C-alpha cells in the first residue's frame, strides 16, 4: 500500500497531466507484448513456408526409405531390407472389423479397404532370389510420353522359383476415379449368421524386393544422364498391395532415353519388354528404351 500511495502522489504532483495514468500504462504494455508475439510468430512461419516441397517430392522426385502406407497384399520375398509396418518373416494376417459398402465397383458388396482396415500377405526373407521383371504398362505400351510431363517409371520383380505363398486380391473400387484418388479393397464375406465378416486368402504370384536396387536414365543421343547411375528408386507398396520400384521422371528434351535397373541380389531370367543381362558374379540388369516426344508443358 505504501508503494502504491507514493506512486499516486508522484502522478498527481507537478506535470501530472503529462504523465500517463495507470490504465494507459497497462494498455500500452499489453499492446507491446502482442506486437512482440506477432513478430516472433512471423519469424517462425515465413521460413517454413519458403522451404517448398520436401526433398524428393517435387518434379522428378524419388528415392526415399521404403514406406508402409498400404497393406502388403501380395506375398513377397524381401532381400536386405523391408517396409515400415510389415512383419517379415510373417504369416497371413486377416483383416478384422466391419467392412464397408456402397462402392462404384459393386454398390451392394462389402470390402475391407486400404487405409481403413489392416491385413498382411505372407512374407519371407532371403539373401538371394531368382525372378522375372515387368515394366509399368505406360512404358511398354503405346502411351505418349511427353517432354515436361511426369513419366511414371515402374518395375516389378516376380519370383521364378515357384514359391507357393498366399495373400489377398485387392481391386480398384471406384473405376471412374483416377488411380491415385480411388479407394482399393479386398472382398469381404459373412458367415451364415451374418455376424462375422472375413476375407478369403488366395495363392498369388510372389513378388521380390531387393533393397540394393539402383537405376539410371540416359539420353541415348547425347549420352547425358537425366538420372545419374547409382540412384535409388522409390520402393513402395502400391494401392493394390504390390511391392514396386518407382520414380517420377521428367525430361527437358525429346528423344530416346535408356532406363537401366541394376539388381545386385537377384538372378533375372526374363523381362516382359526390353532387354536384360545376367552375370554369374552379378549384378544383373534390365533395360528399356523409351521415346519421349515434344508437346509437354
């Protein structure tokens, strides 16, 4: 109380009318604190906004650690690595919970859905495998590949030793939607009581994943690399639950480009299109030449 009375006397003394009142002091202090907080917030937010897309996520991106966003639905042999969320070696894990219905594919049918329910195909590990290779449909078919437009490079490896393993057949549930937008799922059935739902496992072609795979893309005419040798492609479990290698390629000049995958721990015995080399001491390679035309934006 003494301190306050002395302050009041000071404010009421000579020149008091030029002195701010206590309420005015508190208001100015509050405003100053608010401005300071705003400035500090801007210094944190602006640099974050200026960073742009994460590395490898922009045009021509690729090459990150294997992820497990989708359920592994196709049985797989894994060499030298694995995927987040996948237990390998591991047996079948059946989906549980209540399936969903009302999808365009069959509005009356029920499905266990990627991103909603969890399941896993059989998975095993190995040090070595034998496999055939298949390129993405857009590369081996008659699709127009254009300068400046994203070109999806994909490669899948299929066991060639006759392994018998089981998984779940996953289909696109919204055919009219873009692949990246549609829901995907595996059929659900119910028992006679109508109270219990289950999925049916099937024997499916076994995929192979080699964590040591690298690739490159070279302009045939100039010899310059659009993607340097030794680059790691993105290894992913796609929406249908298959393990694939992928990369989003963009090139700035028309012409032929040679795509080569180097596969160190797998004996390649065939490829659907293009060529392959096999070496007793490794590594084996698969190669495809694509033609990119002008007309992109």
